[in-house]
């Protein structure tokens, strides 16, 4: 590892949490005494590897300015965008004066508060000498069906199917140009897909199953259970 290479974290936190159907965006729901976003940022800070954490929040967000962590010396605020990819690009631009093209960026969903240091370090150790980078992922336990109009038209070969998690780790320059090239493309639902569009093949690193994304109401109780288990 070259000593001068830095690691940055980018946290897209500008979503509205439609599927959560709560009175506020899901990153501000309370979970074991803190907001979901505070858990997520604390986990990233505790890894002690990041030069800074760039957080993309909505410009109308009333919760972020009153969150203590928004004033943390290692936390930078960026404006969120229309889609997740726009928020990530904005957070990358917010660190452009200090980040070098070769630096590594780990993009992590605000809605994944159960991330462990083990997973962060595993991802970094596996990919630090890689050209392209990669993502945490989980193999699928269920048999997967291709369905059209309510009927099964095929069974997918599960051995080739992985579920993409975050963090996703890429070089600053490559990630920024891949996201810029893909701007407005609705198929870009994670960072890896933007690099895939460039003809690159990001690697997968097996992640832990407790790194869930809070998406629906029942996920909050599950996240609480995992946080307790991790203590
Ligand atoms: N996100 C973002 N900017 C957007 C949309 C999403 O920063 N324009 C962030 C969310 O805050 C979340 C992460 O991207 O941390 C993953 O997105 P998702 O789980 O889909 O969150 P939401 O878009 O908020 O939820 P929903 O799709 O149910 O509305
Ligand atoms: Mg969404």
C-alpha cells in the first residue's frame, strides 16, 4: 500500500424513505437511542481509516443541521441530488480539492447502520492492491425465479447471483468519471453498475448478513436485534 493514498467515505443520505412510510426520512428514525444515520456515521468514524466522510443530505433537511455529528471535524456536508447516484456524485465533488484520483472512496448507504469494522477492513484488505475495486456482496440463499405476468418462466442459476451491499470501494477519479458518464441513466442503482458501464469488472468481497439496509418498517426491529447481537 502506498502511504500517500487516502481513504474517503461517502454517505448518500438524501433519500425520502418512501417504502418506510414513516413521518420522516428513515435515516432519522430512532434506533437504540440514536438515529439510523448517527449509527452509520459512528461505525465509519470508529473504523479510523477515513481522511473524511462526505455526507449528501437534502437541502430541505431540517434534521441534519441539528445533528451533532454534522459539526464533526471529519464530516463534510454535500447537497443531495435527485437520485442516489446524483447524491454520491455531489458528495465526491465536495472533496475534490483534497482527494487524489488514486485515492480510495468507500460509498456506504446511510440506511445500513449495522456495518461492522470487520467488514470495512475486510473490503479494504481484499481490494487495496486492485486496479478497479469492488463491493461487499452476499450470495443468494433462495432459489431465484424469472417471473412474467405472475408466472414462472425460468429459474436463475444461483451460483452466479450475488446481492450487492455497501460499502462499495473504488478509486476517486474512476468513480467520479464513471458516475458523470452515466448521469441520468436510471439503471445506475449502485456505484458498481456505473463502472460496469465503462466495461470494467468490479470484484465482490463476501460481506456479513447483518449489514442490512433499512427499507421497510419491519427492518427497524431487525436492525435493533443485530446491533444488540454485535455488542
Ligand atoms: N439516497 C440519496 N439520494 C437520493 C436517493 C437515495 O442519498 N436521491 C440514499 C438514501 O438516503 C439511502 C441510500 O441512498 O441511504 C439507499 O437508498 P434507498 O434505500 O432507496 O433509500 P430511499 O431512496 O430513501 O428509500 P425509498 O427508495 O424507499 O424511497
Ligand atoms: Mg430509493
